[in-house]
C-alpha cells in the first residue's frame, strides 16, 4: 500500500488562526505572533497570510489608519484626491516592507492617518464611524485598482499572498508593538488567492480571521448588502466582519449577543433552557436576525479596540484551543502554536461549540 506522508495530502480542515492579548495592555512585538504560525505551516498553502495588530500606532491613536493597496501610481493619486475632499490627512507614507523571494507581485502599499472633515460630516449628517465605513465601501466598490484593507484607529492589518511567516517578515512586523495580535494562514478551497482576499478582513477597528467555510454565505450576504455593505473581495469570510459591525455598532448588541446570532443555539437547545430570561433572549435574537445565522464549519477570532472574541460554530467542526499565562490569553487552531508563544502556557482548553471566549483589556490602558 502506498502510504502518503503528512504534507503530501490536502488537509480538509486547513487554514490556521492564532491570537494573543495582554489584559494589562502590555505591548508585544509582532515577532511573537509570526513565530506562532510556523508550527501550523501545513495548514496553509501559500495563497494568503495576514495579521492584525492593536495599539501599534500610539502617536496617531486619534486618527483612522487607512491601509491601502493600489495597482499603480495614477490610482494612488486619484484616491488621494478623493480622500482630501473628505478627510484631513495628517500623515501618509509607504508601508515599510522588506524584499523577500517568497513574496512577489506586490501592489503599491500605502497608509494614511486621517480625520474626517467636520464640514463633510455635518453636511452628510453622519457620525465619524459611519462616514469612514461608507468611504471604505465606496473606494472598494467604485475605485478600480484601489482597495482599503484596514481602517481602524490605533490598529492595522497586514496581509499578502504567501505563507504567514513570510508575510510577517515582508511587513517587518517585528518592528511593531501591540497589546493584541491576530494571525491567519490561508488554505483557500473555493475562492482565489489574491492580496485583497487574504485575512484578516477588517472594517473600522473590527478584524476577522477565520478557519472554515460559510454554507450560508449567499443568505448572509444578501441580508447585509441591504444595509449598505458591499462584499467585493471574492471570499466568504468578508461577510462575517460586516455582520459583526452591523450587529454591534449599528444594532447595539453586546459581543455575547452577536455571538448568539451568528452561532445561534438550535431551537431544541433553546427550548430546554431553564432560565426564562435567557431563553426569551435567544428566541428574540433568532427570530429577529434569522438571515445572520452562519452555518458551516468555522472557528473565528474577532479583534477590536480593547479586546478579542474567539468563537466556534455551534457543532464545533473546526479546532480551536485557548491557553493562559499571567495576564496573557492565547488562542490558536493548535496547541503547538500556543506553546511557541508561551511554552509554560496553562489552562489549555477547547471552547464548546457556539460558546464565545471574550477577553478585554483592563479599562484605561489602551489609550
């Protein structure tokens, strides 16, 4: 019998995710999260890797950091003109990278630290976040060759076509310090590998890394696009970011309630709940947002300013483990990745399906 060795066969539960957060808000180099991805190398196939770091821009923490891909210089010039009509640009620069053989065909990669013009906000009668979200959607849908891939305050996403450890080296992540990091190694199964399609997917300070696939994508996308969101990135994961923004920022749900929408308990499980208030809340959420239930196998980490939330689908069809040491919480697809970040990690456990793990930084330490 011809035996295939590991690494010679396709891994159906491919994709790797990892995250770390300091509850005290202590800063950690991006090198730690890059190293965490190395033992999970075979979960990726080189078609996408990426990271999100929080607390990385303290000198510009009051400004939205727009990370952008451009296909050519003329596109960048046009986009800058568009931005100047809507924002004060306090600083702009090429995002520093290092040339490495593993990363090729890179677009022009730029960042802008911006503040919405008060006059424009007043004329459009929008708050800052809604204005920035709409601007991101407009650029990504209408400006050919320009793509905003990160748009939060004091955070940023860094992504490319490549293995995650190479992507981290390309973006020089060891030069950044953040209180929270998330990471992703991609194994796309039914969508193309391209720079915009790598994870994390972001909007404002929300970022999502995801292992799995979304069977309910079309229903989820059709619902969310009724509210001004546009899915343009040729991959199912993008819709999760917009769903979380819609539920939490626009509908005012808590993180736990949002988790109960996208990974809703089965009706039979809800029926068996003894706590009447809890039971009624789940009935209400399932009835109000039926089109935002995400079906299919998934494990995700949602990053946001001041915290992380990890969540499995309700059947727990994708692996995810959590560990702790001191003030830090570690999350990954495999324990090996946690041990790489912290060999002495304790309380290693696997969350139940549909049970969110929410970790927040102590109030007042993230600026």
